[in-house]
């Protein structure tokens, strides 16, 4: 098992240090918070990827604020 280049022995050491630092009562709470945070990042990155793919698929449809108004000044004025 290799997650982000960290093997099982390294994960065990990290877990033991976290248990010593935070204690057994607070550790599950921190795990839940970390899981919710990672899930939020994952959903935000999927939404961002969807928007990028949609913009690349149809570059002709720009929002009205992105389209420049034509120059209405004549050169004779």
C-alpha cells in the first residue's frame, strides 16, 4: 500500500505520533473533519474541471459581460 509515496510503515509512525499528540478522543473527530475537507476539495475540483471542459467545448458562447461592444464612434467626428 503506497499513498502519495508513503508506505505502510511510515503511515503507522504518522498515526502513532498523531495519537500521542491529539489523544484517542480527539483523533476520530480530526479524521472526520479531514475527510469532509478532502471531499469538498474533490467536488470543487470536479466542478472546475466540468466548467473548463464546457468552456473548451463551446468557446463561441461567451457571457455578455465578456463580449466587447463594437466601436460606435465614426472616424468623421
